């Protein structure tokens, strides 16, 4: 069986990817970088290792020693870590030094280049998880109202522009006004702020940049996103069709219908 | 003496504008819309009135009855009011009905059009306050470091793009990353969030849209902005030259120098 390296952050996505990989005849070799490996993930991987995010050299060596030629990087990484001191090995130091002052995206791209230069191809996350990506349409039974559609369209256009500027993926709008824009504080925080400022009925739109690199991140919504939106009395959740992971779509949409929150995927 | 209508929100700017108007031989006729008229403002205006923000008809009538042909609109208006119920008279209802779902800027433009259609010209705020606008350069003795300059330039470029999208005026950046983007929560809140997410040394940049309407708002920094930045251990405050009011510039820059926070104005 071919091997698939899996650098795993937090959340359910690493496990889902590992399961799909196995179903596609790839044996997952897991490098956990933010928390103890989940038992389920351990049970399906033939090898599991744990390293810090800055131990690039050790991670590379481990993958190569295991015969990995294809690598997926997936799962939440607390972006706050970038502003705190963390352990970096010589390879990470070299990457950081060459890309200092160029921003997170440049550093991430340099890390990927590093893996590829060692003969380890980094694949797009949805190569193994395309089933999580919705097609265009309203995913819930509940449909947006005409006024909500106007906010959905405005919000999605704005979210794409904001993502293209390299800022963030999520915007919260109401009556064609931006009430909250996510930078790096995270989607939940942006939604909460949007509710605080805009009151009930705000619309949340999430989008990725035109040139978004799907090898390290796919915009994702799930249970937590919906709960946060419900908590502030939010109106609609809008994502991009074919460019967003919707976790547990059937259950999520059932819950959303109960709460009268339409979920839509725009092309 | 010619009269100058003055629709006055909160803060010091209405008084400063009234003083400048008087110095330029215009008698201020004050319409206070958010709080009791300050005694100083009352003492230099020949007439003062108080109305709610939605009493457009009464305001128009009062200005016309006083013989006002030129009007300045200045001072802070709590944007939160737009999401709460407030008293609107028939003229305001008509303006809102015609511009519903077009956003704040369209409504503000419609209110200005309304005044102008009644023969009351709305002037740009800095017609009477250009002395508050800095020229290009570092306003403090303290100069930004080379790394800070890189953030200032990135931040200002981003702030202009964000403003052009109709989002907000303030961005907080660090190491060429956006850590907080202001929507309508206000500059202070955005700065606080930037400090929380990005830690010490963040750079704040404030800019207006290319087509910004200086009749109803001029980006402004002052004592409060600097205090908030100091409270989070911020690094630099950057504004646009000739497009920003800097309140109390000499005292502000002295304080900023003591706190080692450079203030720069970019062309």
C-alpha cells in the first residue's frame, strides 16, 4: 500500500482525511503537531509521531525514513502561536530567516517548497476530502428571504475581496453593511462581534482568496460555526461551493433547519 | 455676518469648527443631535437647537428659518443607533424608504442631497479645519524603525484598500500581517483587538476611501487613539497626510514621544 504522510493539527479533519486516504488505498503516516494523537487516528495509522510546529527538520527526516512521497497537511493550528516563542530547529530557522517580514503565507509556502525539494509532494486537502465540498445551491430546506439573499450576495462578494487582500475569510454583514471583518482572530470571534455590533439577523459569508492554496487550508464550517451563529441570532450562513468543507452536512443542515438558519453554497 | 449651519455630533470637533468659522467671519447656528450642547459651543453660537438624528424635516425647517445657506455636519455619531429604533419624521422616513438596503453611505448621501435640494450647501469639514490636517512626514521626534516602516507601508496600503471596499478606516498589522480590521465597531475596539491578537508592537494605520465624502466625516486621531495604542503596547500610529484630523497635534506628539510611539502622516 502507498503511504500518505499526514501532518495533523487539531479538530476532526485529520481523522476524516486519514479514513478517506485508507479507503483510497493509502496508509497514513501521522505527524501530530498540536495535541495528543486521537485514539481513532492512531488506530488507523501505521505509524504516529508527535513534533512541534517548528521542528521541520525532524518532521522531514521522519517522513523520508518512513518512505513517504506524498504529504497532506490538515487540521487547525492556533495562529496565536506565531506571536509566541516556539521551538524551531535549524531548518525552520533557515526558512524563517529567509522569509522574515514576508508574512504567514510566504512562510507556509516556503515550508511546502522545503518538503517538495526533499521529494515529498504536498497534496491539496480535498484530493482526499472532495465529498465534504458542497455543490452550488441552498443546502438546507430553509430558503433565505429576498432581503437575506441581497446580504448573502453582498457578503460573499465582500468576503472574496477581503480574502484577496490577504486579510481573512469571514465577513459579517447586515443590510448591505460590513459589521465585522475577520483578520486572524478566527471565525467564531468575528461572528460573535458581528452579533454584538449588528444585532440579530446578521449574515455570515466565508470565502477563500482567488489564489488560495488548498494544500494547507480549506475554509471549513461545522457544528461550532452554526452554534455560534445561532447564539447571536444570526440569519444565514453562506460559503463557496466546491471550495469549502461542510462537516457533517446532513446533521448540520437538519439542525440549521430547526433553527431556521439557511445554509447556502455560492458558485 | 454670513451664517454657517452646524449639525453637531459628540466630541471636540464641532466646537473647533465653530471657532474657526467665527474666525472666518461666519456665525454658527448650531443643531445638536447627540448630546446637550457644550457651554462653550453655546457661548459662541447665536442660536442653538437640539434635535434627534431622524428629525430631518425639523432640522431643515430650522436652518432655513434662520437663513442658513451653508451647512457643516461634524462630530461623532454613535453608529449603533442605526441598528436601534429611533424617532424619524416624514422626511427621514421618505429618505430611508428610497434608500433602504443601499447601506449607510447611500443614506448619508441622500440626506446631503436633501439639504442641497433645499438650497443649503453642505461644505467639507476641512473647509474650516484644514489647520488640523498634517502634511506628509513623521510628526513626532521619534522615528519608526526600519521594520516598523515596512509595517506602516503595508498597513497604509491595506487600510486604503479596506476603506475602498466600504468596510472601515483602521487596520492593525504586525510583521506584514493583518491582525485586526475595523468594520463599524470603531477605531478603539479595533486597536484593542489588534493588541489582544497581535501582542506588543502592532502598527495602526488609518485611511479613507479614494472617493471618501469629507462633508460628513474626516478620519480623526487624538488623545484617545494614542492612549488606546499605548495601553496595548502599540508601535506606530500612521495616518494619511492632508486627509486626517490630528487633534491637539503638539501635545499629542509630545505625549507620543514620551511613550516612544512615532506618529507618521503618509501621502
